[in-house]
C-alpha cells in the first residue's frame, strides 16, 4: 500500500500536496516525496526517507517547490530495496515530450516481461520498482497524447494501478480497469485535488468529491477547461480491494464509494450475528477495530471498554536492533488496563488475524492482567493466501489461518473461543453479495482475475508515423 | 509537564530508560536526554531536540551510554528558551563530590531569589531552567550525604518537584512535601526502576510498584542493600495535581495511587449525573476523553460513536510557518465522520475546556457535518486560573471560562448546551471529598499553599566544618 | 575538469578508489561518488556534494560498497545544475545487459542532437549532464560487446571524453581519438588501477603506469587474463590539452606521457629567455606556479622568495553570501609577507592570466606592502578564447587578454611590466614544435579540430539481428 | 595550541571573528566556536566539531550571532575528551555580574589544586578543560571589576594563558606575566580586533597592530574611550615559546614582535653555517620548512627544488579506521617528484624532528625515487623533552632525539648525514642570545620557570565586603 496525492491549478500546489500526504500517512511511513511543476522553474523535487513531516521539515515551499501543479507519494515499507533512495517516488525524468513525473500505487504481475521488453529497446532502470516500468512505457510509447500513453501503458500491464502523471501540459489521474486501488478527485481553490482517500480532502475542505472510474484517465490541463475524462479500457467486473475496507483505510474516508465507517459498523454487526458470546466486556484492539468492536458490543447489548491502550509514539523505532526489544515489541505498543479486565470475561475484537503473533500476545497480556475468559473475534474471514496484487502481506507459510487447521486455532492463540466472519458475511457487509465488485482473493486463495476476460481497449488507433 | 525515568542495577540501564521515556512520551515531545553512569567510563550523555525515537535513533547503547545506572528526561515545550540546547535535561556536571546528574519535573516559585543567592557564591548558570537551580543547590550544600543535600535543596525551594539524582554512589528519587508531581519506583531485572507514571513499568513488566512518598528520598546505592528511604520533610496536606487525572496521564497508569482509568470512569459518571442530556449519539474528543465519554454514555444508556477521528502523525509539524496552515490546524488533527453524525443530536465530551479554541472548532466541524444539536460536556470544572506551580497553561486572559461569563459560554462556543463538573464533583471522583490531598487551584483560583504552614524539615543537623 | 578513478580485481576496490579520488581532489571539489560492483551484492553507490573526505566520511566500506571492482568521480563546479543531486557521477542503471555504471570526464559538442535522437527512441534523462548521453548511447546500442558499445558511443559523439565504464563482466577505460583528456592505468594488488593522473597511483605505489591510448578501450574482465586492448578509432592528430600542463595537473603527475614537473621547469626557463627582468626578488603565485617561478629565478640568477602565502583552509567557504566577503576574497587566500618585499623590485610569476582579477589584486597587495617595482610574468600565452571542449573557462568578454589590447595590459594590471610566453614557446616546452599533438585553442582562438578529418572507425561490422 | 580571536565595536562582529578564525585555522582544526554579544539579544553561541568553514556553514549571521562584540576559538585536537561537545570553546555562562564568556589559549600546571579549591566552594564543571577553571575563578572572585577578576585569576594560575573575556560591559584581552602565548590587538572598522597571530588582521587589513603585553589586560568597553590598559603582574623574564617561531605560526605573521619570515630565514642561514653539505639539490619538507630550506640553499649557493609535494585536501580524513590507510598516511600527504631527484644527492630540510616517523618515511620515499645521497637537516635543536606548558607534544619516550643516542640518529633515519641547530643557534636567530625572553624547554629539558621568582601582583587591594 502507498498513498498518492496531487494538486493542479492551485497556488502553492506542493504545500497543498504535503498536507494531503500527511493525511495519507497511515498508508506509508517509509518515504515521502513531491515533484512540483512551475512554468518558469520547470520540475523540482524533494524526496527522502521518513514521514512527510520529516522529509519536508526544512522545505521552503516557494523556493524549493514552486508552481501551481504537484504530485506526491508516501511509500509503505518494501523489504527488497529498503535503502535505495532511487526507489522513492514520485519519479521524474525528461523524455521525448519534455518533463514527465509519476506517482504510482500498485503492483504489476507481468513486471519481468515488461522490463525485458523495455530494456531491449534501450530503457535504463534505476531500481526494481514496478513504477519505473510505467515511466518507460510512457517514454517509449509511439503515441503523442499523454492520456493515450497512460492508457496504453495500463493496458500493457497486468495488476493493480492507481496513477498520477504530470507532464508539461497538466496532471493526469488513472486507475486500472479492475479498479483494485482507490483514487479520488475533488475541486478546491480554483483547481483540482487528487488523492488515494477522501479524508485527505476534508482538511481544506474540498468539494465535489468523486472517484476516478476504473479504466479512465481524468485530465486537468493548462489548455482545457474544467476536467477531461477519457476511457481507455472497459470491464464489467471490478476487483476493488476488500482488505482496504477492513484494515487500510481511515474510518473517516470514503472507500470505493462507500463510507468506511458504515462498512465497519456492518462488519461488527455481522460478527455479532455470526459469533455472539456472553462476556462482561467487549474490548477493541485499537485503533483499527474500534468501530467494529463498538458495533459488536452494541448489537449484543454488552459493555464496551478501552481496556487495551495503544501508544502513538511508536512510528519508526530504535528498538529493532536488540533482542530484548523484539520481545517487548507488542508491550511497547499495547498495554492492558489491569483495573478494567481483572476477573472479567472478555471479548477481544480485531479487524483481522494475519500472522497471529500479535493476537497471541494480546491474549497473554489479558490473561496476565487477570481476565477470566478470553474470546477472540476477527471482523474478517481467515486470511489464507498472500495478496496476488502486491499488498505487503506475508508468504503463505507465515499466515496463521493457512498454517493452522480450523479446530486448533483457538488453542494456538490460547483463547477460550475464536470466531471469524465468512466470505459471504464480508461481501454482504460490502453490499456486494454477488462478489462482482470486490477482490477477496486473500480470503479464498483464488486468483483475482482467473477466468476473467482481459478488459477491452478503447484507445483510438495509433496514427502511423511519418 | 515533563517525564522522568531512571534505572539502577540493571544491565543496559540507558536502554531500559529509553524504553520508559518512549512510554512517557505523551508528557513531553520537545527534547529527550539520558545520562548513564558506568564504573569504568564515568558519566556519559546523549541529549537532543525531538522525540525519544529521534534523539536516540543512532545510539549504540553499549558504546555511547554504557553502565548499570541511568536517568532520563522528556521535556514539554517551553516557550522561553525553546532553542537553547543547554536546557535539555538531564543536567550533568562534576562538583565537589564527583559526578552529579539530575532530571527534574517541576517548577519553582522562588527561582529568582534562589538564583541570586547562588550566583552570589559563584554559581555559573547555562540557562534559565528551574532545574539548574537544583544542581547548584546540591553543589553548594555544605552537607556531605547526597540524600541530605537533596532534602535540603527541596526544603529551600518553593514549588513542585519530582526529582531523579545520580551521583557516583547511586541513584536518588525525591518528591517535594506537598507531593504535587507523581513519581514511582518498582523492581525489575535485579535492580530498580523509577518513572513519572506506572505505565512505563508495564512494558517489562516491573513488580512491586510503589509511589515515592512526598517529603521522602528513595535511594538505590552501590554499597547498600535493597533501597533506603529517608524522610526530609513532613506535611499532612498534599497538593497532588488533579489535572493530571483529568488530562495528562495515560489511562493505563496509576496516578498518585489511583488507577487513572477508574478515576476517569467516575468523572464520566459524575458528568452524566450533573448534566444529562437527550441525544442520539455520545461522541468523545479522542483520545484523552474516550473513557469519560464512554462512561457518560453508558450511565445514561445512550449510543456511543467514534465520530471524531484523530490523526496520529501530527507530532512535530512543518505546518506552523504558513498562515493557511494555522487555519487548517484542528482539521489536520481531527476529522468528523460525516456519515455518523448527519441529522443527529450529538453530545460531545471533552476532558476539559482551556482556551476554548478547539471546542469551538469541533462544534463548527460537527455542525458542518450535519449534526442537528450539539451539547458540549466538560469532564472537569471551568478552568479559571493559570497553574501556580508551572504546568504550561495559558495566562488568565486566554482562559475561556475566566473571560466568558457563565451565561454566555454556550453561545460563545455555538453549542446548544454546555455543562461542566463542579469542583466537588471532581474531588469526589478523586475520593478526596475533604480536598486535603489534591490541588484544584486552576479551577478555584486560590493559591495552592495559601494559609498552609511550611512543611517541617526532618533533616539531621548540619555537622560543623573542620 | 573532473577526476575519474577505477580499480579492478583488488580487495576493497571502493576504498582504493576513494584514496585515488582524494589524490585527484584538485580536479574537482563540488561532488564525489563511487559505484562498486560485487558478485553477491550487485552494484552499490555512494554519492554526494562536497570533498571526497566529506562524502565518504561515514562509509562502512565492507558493508556499503563491497566488491572487487569500483569506479569513482570528483566533479568540478558547473554552474547550470549545481544543486541537482542527479548530476553527481558515476551514473548507474540497469539496462539490457544488466548493470552499467559510467564515470565520464569530458564535454560533448553535439549534445543536443544526440539527446534528441536518444529521447526519440524512448530515453529518459535525469539531468542535462553530458555524461547521461553516454549511458543512453550504450543502452540503446544494438551491439552486444561492451567495448564495441563504448567505441560506437565515442565515435558518435564530438568532443572530449575520458571514460570509465563498469558492467557485470568488468571494467573498461576509453579515451576519444583526439586524446584531449588524460587517462592512465597501472598494476597493483593483483589487479588494475585507472586514474586521470598518475599521482593517484603513487600512494600505493602502483607499477607499470601507462596512458590509455586515444581511440582505444582498455578492458579488465572477469573472464580474461591480463588486460585486453581494442582500438575503435584512428587519428594521427592529437589534441591533448596544453592547459592541463600549465595549470590543472599536479606537478608530481605524468601528463600525456611527460612529467609535469619537467614541463613546468621548461616553461619557467622559456619565460626567462623571452622576458628577463632585473629585480631584487622573484615571487611565485603559490602553489601552481612555484616550479615555473623557481626555474625563472634560477635561469636568471635572481633571488627567489615565498613572499605570497596561500591559506589552505579555504576549500568550500561560507564567505560567499556577504558583499564584504567577496571583497576580502583574494586576501583570505593570499597574504603578502611584508618584510620580504618592502622596498624591493619584484617579479611575480603566475602560470596564466585568465580574468585578470586576481593578478590585479596581487599587484595591489604587493604595492601596499611596499614593493618598489612590480613585473608580472605569465608562464603561458595570452588566453584569448574560451575552451571549445568544455573546460570551465569564462566567456570571451571576461577574458583579460581578449578584452585588453596588448599595449594597455600592463597599465590595466597596474604593473611596471608584463610578459607572456608565445604559443611557440609553449609548444616547444611541450616538445611538440609541430603542434600536432596538443590543443592550444584557448591561446589561438582556432577551433581544435577545424579542418581535420573525422577519425576513422575501426569497429567490426554490426552483426545483423536475428 | 589553539587560536583565539575577538572583535569589539564593529558591525557584524561574529562574522568578522569567523574570518579571523579561518586565518588561524592552522592553529586548530578539531572544533570552532563563536559567542556574540548583542545589547538586545544577549549572548548567543554557535559551536561545533570541525573546521570553521564547516561549523559556521549554515550560520545566518544577523539572526544567529547578532551584535557588535564577539569572541571565537579554534581548538587543536586533545586526546582526552575528544568527543565531549562541552569542551568546545568559547565557554559562556551567566554569573553574579551577568553574562560571561571566555576563549582561552593555554595550559595550567596547577589545574588540579585550583579545581579542588573551586569545587569546594560549589563550582560545577562540565569538562576537564583547563579553561573551565578560568570561568569559575572569575565567577567566584570577590572583586567587582572584570579586569581585576581576570588579573586575579591569572595570578592564581601557574602556566601559560592568552585569554579573551567578554562580559556585558565589554571585551578584555590578557596574557600571563611570562608571555608564553602570543596575543595581538589592532584597530579596524571603528572598533578593535584581537587575535593570536597578526596574519588574521591582514585580511581586512587592520591597523596599529600591537601585542598584548605580558601581565596586562587590554579592555575595550562600552563606556570608555579608546582602549584601557591595566597591568596586573610584573616579570622581567619572558618565556615566549620558541617552537612557535619554528613550527606553529604562519610565515606571514608577526610572532612576539618579530616577523616570522625573517626569523625562519635566519634559522636556515644558521643551519647552513652549522651543517653545510655538498649536494645537487636542496629540498624542503613543505610547507612549514620552505623558507628555511630556501635560505639554506641560497646561503650555500645550492640548487633548490620542490621535489616533495604536499596534498592540501587531507584535513580531517576518513582513512584512519583501516590498517592499510595508516601505512599510506605519509604517502597520501607527501609525494616525491621522481624526475627531480633520481640520481641526485639531496639535502632535505625540515623545521624540526619530533617523533622521527615522518622523517624516516620521507627518507625512504626519496631513496625509492632514486636519490643517491640523503642529508637530513633540522632547522631547530633536538627535541628531547615534552612541553611543560601544554603544547601537544608527545611524551619523552616517543621523542626521537630523546630516545636515540646522538651517534645512532642518522642510521636510525637511514640517511647519509643528519644535522641539527644548537640551542645557541636558535636563540641567536631569535635575537635573544641571553635566553631571557624565550622558552627553550623542549630543547633543554629544563623547567621553564625553575628558579624564577613568582611575578609580583600589581592588583589594587580588595575592598572589604559590606
């Protein structure tokens, strides 16, 4: 997961983008970057490792990143090239048509083949980032209009892509035809804003918030009025990430057109219906499962309590290098309010169980604090498969539900009972009972586009050269 | 407010202290520091501006801060000398008896007179920090035992002090006779830990947690077994800070011997009794009023919802320099879940109302999101006076309740009703109905020790020199 | 001017290169970089602004730049993109054949045309550096052997190039057919070293020092034994930079096969023959004219004295931002030993006069220190033209000799007499009386290759694809 | 050795001091600092490790160090507390009379006793720097006028001291009664400048340059006109450091009233008289022995050549951590011009021989370059004793001449002959044949003040308190 944001036609575009990146910070804490475009000064960039606050701490916006157009990116940790500065997005280069910058949230499954074909024609790569492929697909394209180059590039890739592109004429937003990753636009300050989540718009607040439709490029340009929309591919099936609802997004965001808060309430209610329990206390694993746990408690008429406390100063941490630190890990982040749970029967609600490590430690913390019974509830189905489209989930052999047979799971976590949602519960909560709109591949193990036809290209024919 | 922590007789004392400082980070984000004492390497220090994570990021614990004894400090922002590195605690010097280091949480009301008397005898000050006065009181003392020097120094000061001192023989913890600021000790790893809040101990977890009694020095030394306790002053009256319960402390900490979580529940319940209201939704201002709001809702049988979201990536921020940023301030930190409040009658619960600025903006945010009625409740009495003992509250003319007559307050916040606790409600919730144990000066305007006798010194007579 | 260095087949190649870059530091102080190649870890790089000492200060060689092969670069200040990190060499990318890194010392006169042709085929540029063109010429080449790609690339460019290239199979050194810039190789530590000047080898000391012949690639590879030599272009005419002898190179280096010290002695002797003078003292402008001045004094039997002192702590300086600083400029760098010159007739010897600014200030300093007569001598001809091949000399209208008619020059510098070498003197001192080996274009204004045939390509025919 | 500089009554005093510190950089490269005094902003400081250029790189002079008065310090490496930031001068504190800052060049032989007596009265030390003692001697003094406090402090110390002090009323310069270390003042810009060497004044250039007389305070104050001079102690004997002439000072400085250049010429001439030799070439060890070597060559009518080259980019170096680097040490700094010495008989002239390590390596380098004979000459007597007064010379057992009997010395260096000056030669060259003005203790081993009476105090009587 990553977060992307853009601004076009507003004064101090880069500064505006920086505020949106802060609002999207939960989507990626490893690096941050902005490229700004100014008519006089050309394209300028500031990129670095760390939170947006840290990377942009000493930026003099008017001097370092001037201009009315900018795109930005916050990146989630990726193990492979963690310390390679050249992986930090947005990417910027000069190519046939002039300046080109891209910020990409996504993952390509045909990366190797595309890269080979691009280098065959002379492309020079600076990293193994998927997003570099897009830069070269655009640079090598024989088409002249950038929106067509973007469409062509997405059509040549397989996988998930939400994309912001900036060239000397304007700013482009595009989403792949299956719509795996969210991307929105809105009006503000006489121009347009773009972001991965709508909560990034709320700080201004921007108006007329709308999603970028899958298979479409939205274009804000110097020479055109309002926005231009161009569809480059068509698919009736969507594969919007259901895990974004469950975990990644902020509860105050719209996700793929649905308010995340309402979805999470329905997940909690479905969990209450599927796995009710008689306890003295319902406790959320803060903060991502707060809404689900509250809905669960209210549906069952059970007392609710903040008996687990999360410390919010644990961003990047110096504790990794020492063995004792790893042991303390969970305890540094989560602490039990002993007075609240001692002698009580407790239902603990989490959004999901991935590796099971944290769940097991939470159970142990509660037990040590005197909880009499511990009932664990997951507001999503068992995670049994890594993500095919690149979300940074662990390999199958590290997934708790994949490696632990159903009957052994409660014992493996040392809890008195354990309950998950079913895939149907999840899809119903997403109001997609047919399952044609969402990807649930990590819960089913089925490839997200297996058996589906490749989306039809709607691009105009390429005009022959000369 | 500041946070202090210490460790004695444990391996990797400095590292242990760094973990406690992280757990105390909510008490101060401006600077952090640790002084470690090692028999072979003497006293070493690392200090800097920023969060503990940032200051200690590149510390090689064994090389830079070796030893079995260490004290640390996290400092709250103080306007006067914000950029003076020499204000960063702990302070360390060499004096008559050898090495001396101190970490001080408190505020002296007779600072000027003490400083003058100290410089008269040749003291050289590096900053205007109150804590520097302690260093020189200890250094100029004619007494030879450090615990006596500490007691004498506290007896000469007026104001609030929780203190950790380290010399070549051991580590000392002391609290002034009125006990204004909390300080605890516990057993762990074959040695002793010290910290401003008990939640700092939970990460290990440490055992036998006990408060340092007012007017007492607790001493952990190389040449003695277990701990030594020495009382240097006696007062029947306590002036423990009631605002620590309301706002500063983590809900999972013990505060002055009472679990903070339970106190906050009682505050919420008292608020429900004092100012009930008929609404569709009770909403906390996260995170400090979560427990109070939940207790309020449950006492009245009202629905509870997380309709305000707080962003946790807003620590130190680059947004200050620009005017538009200041406007966006609250909105960057708090966002309303529109879906949850639209068309509803809302009770919003906050722990306190100080300047009123945030309260007013929250009301406006809720109104803009479609709330039909807004009822504001403060889980503490009106704040009508700055703190006499140095907590960083604003001057009287910036205090909302001091400057706004009671009948105008709801209108001033643009809310439909407004309700506070009374001072009696607060004291009852603290189980101190006589008011002899707590300072409520910011709610009453009365000087905390006005009319009280100066605590009696219990120090042994000073042996004449020669 | 820049400095390049490489090492192949030696342990700690990157560290070895760093030592050579330090020895070449006089050729460029703005930025420094190293790319190292390791079989296991692939290609790694460290690059930054500043002296080699500063850029590599915290490098952990075994961890950050492991491997037995490395190339490095120190860059002279170039105005256009001074603050663009992406201009810092060596450049590294992944292309059709795998990893590719280049360090380039030179300047292309057909840059614009080449860049256009490359972007036409999809090349993406990160900066306007000439050296980026080489990277893309190699990446887009249809040839498969790297030495052929290098030869083809140089043959397509016009201008000066000394080049180090590293790919997954080895390290290549190449020089353009006119041989404008120096490049040497030598044997050491079981492998090979490459550097712009031979003094970089003296620190080891390396053996069998030889120049890379113009139009030739020298190849050190994993799969071959000793070195491979391949000629890709042929020219009987050389255009070795005569200004390198006069100014750029260290006196302890070999330059284009001649010891610099001996050349400078001949220049001083020629100057004595051309413009003798009767004075009390011969004074060098330190340090570059020391050898010439001493030879001048000894040839004429005149006393020699170090009456001008140069401060060696003036590398990168904080004095630029203030007006008064610019005034102090020369005086911060040069100081007159008053006692040595008071009342004396002084001959001051400099290697060259470019802008005339420093010469004028030196004359004023000497006059102020009481010199009775000042006779200025330049150990090179009048500089009347900017460099066609990219050495960072000023434009024509800033060149003293170009803008000041011969009869007015002494007066313009406020000296009693002024004497230059002739172009013939210079060529004779270089033992190239025919002028077929050296470029003297900055002294004559004639284009260095005007009227010369383009060198003949000796590359094997390109094998057709498929 | 250290360098100190001050400015009073000039605009941008701190910036002016920074330029002087750059000119004094040869006296200390480990750390640099400036304290500036401004009527409105009080005392401000910037201090750090590294060259002046590095420490002050990002200083905004008007914002960070405003005011018309400033003092600064560059520090030589001292092993004991190399990484203690708190050793970096100038020191600043607030004491009885207000602000106090000092920059000290010197060394106290009764440090321990003074420190004990100061801590006994409550002084708190931040480091083991000698200069801290001065701060506390001033702070604890019962006298009220700062010049008297300074005089009293110097009279209480034993050892060498050149001192700049700044308080709220002005700037004071003082030198101990034996005058071991140089200190000068001059007029410039409507105010006064102070510096360890006169070459620091030449950059402006300042006028009326005069030494601060031993036993005297020179005072520039806000309330007085021009300068005030106060003598606090009297001694007929001086102990000016003879090694400053030989090695430390810049040749363009006045040293204790004599031009360094002229002294070094006399040393070279004396060496020619004492140890003439028949050789083909006289070669200096650059840069400190250039003047001596040239005088030697001219006195004997021998050819002179720059056959050893020194690299000037070797300031602080990253080469220390690796063994191979230490081996390369000398070779990174010095390189032989092979062409100049091959087959020749060479006299190599150095200013002194301390450890002998470099001398031995130079001889080996010359031999390897083909020198036929090597005759080593030292322009000072054998160094047989460490400095009693604190110059950072090695212990006796590391001194070449102390550990090697006279007859074995040439063989120990592998040279064909070796010649030193005598102590009489040295004193005659200093025009102090009686030896009453200079310290030659490192050449004789006799304590510099042994048998001398303690200088008489000339301070006014202390007015009794009350």
